[in-house]
């Protein structure tokens, strides 16, 4: 028995009304999941920060890869998340290098 089936899982980033970012994952459609956030279905981070707007997403063929991506993004700085949203891969890389060099000191 496999612990995880293969199915599409989305990792997504929302911009909240207060300007903060929320990173999550879902097997539902993105429209459905964003609708749940905006209607307050779950009393979590976004509940008091509505409305929210989908600013980035990526689909994955399985939950293992999606969860790994979600955890990684949750650890990123605001600047790095914004570079990802803009698709500025050179800045994403530069911010990653800068963070690594700061940790080594």
C-alpha cells in the first residue's frame, strides 16, 4: 500500500488584505480553495485578513513534492516571495545566496 497516491496538488500563495502572504496547498481547484479562504470557511491565518488574492501557484503530481515546496516557501523572506511572484528568478537566486552567506558568518 502506497502512503501517497498520485494526483494533482497545488501549492499557492495568497496576498492578504493586510499585505501579508499566506502559503498553502490543496487538492481542490484553486478557485474553490481561494473561495474558501475568502468566505471564511476555516478559522485560520487568513480568516481576519480577508479578502485574499491568489498571486502565485504551481501544480505537483504528488503530495510529497507539494508539501516539500510549501514548507520551503514558508521559510522564505518576504523579498524572496515577492521575487517569485514576479518570476524574477535571478533575484530569487541572489536572495538565496545572500541568506546562505549570512548564515556562515
